[in-house]
């Protein structure tokens, strides 16, 4: 392999790694609205959705202390839309690196 080709190949790998890391750790998706009229946004773990400005500490707690909130039933009557605990009012789904928040608790 010639030096220019090797440099370009390494450069392409570095760019791919940076873009991949950005996607996993920092890229927030745009806010959408679900079937129930709640705003939804997926962000990197450790970040909060844009609609959490009304109660950022509660959203942070829901993300960081989810096991605690899973033991508390929701009191707003949203079990009919599939919420299984108070945590469901904040978090719709999650993976190791990303969290999908719902605005249900803020509305």
C-alpha cells in the first residue's frame, strides 16, 4: 500500500470513528409527538430532552434513579396508555447509550 493510500485509509477510519462516537454520545434527535400527544425526544444518556426545562431535576432523577420510580404507580391515570409506573411518565424507552424521554410528566 502506498503512503497516500494508507493516510487516506487511516483518515477515513478516524472520521468514521468520530461520527460513530458523536451519534452514540451526543446526537439528539428532533422532538416528535406520539400517538397520545406527548412530545418525545431521544438523547444521549446523561443529557435531558429540550422539554425538561419545566422540571429538569425530576427528569434527571427518572433517568438516574429509575429503579426507585419503577416501584411507584402513576397517579395521573395513564395506565390506560401503557404506563407501568411513575417512571413511564418520564421515560419511554432506553438503551445503554440513549434515552427516549416523554413529556407526559411535564404536561
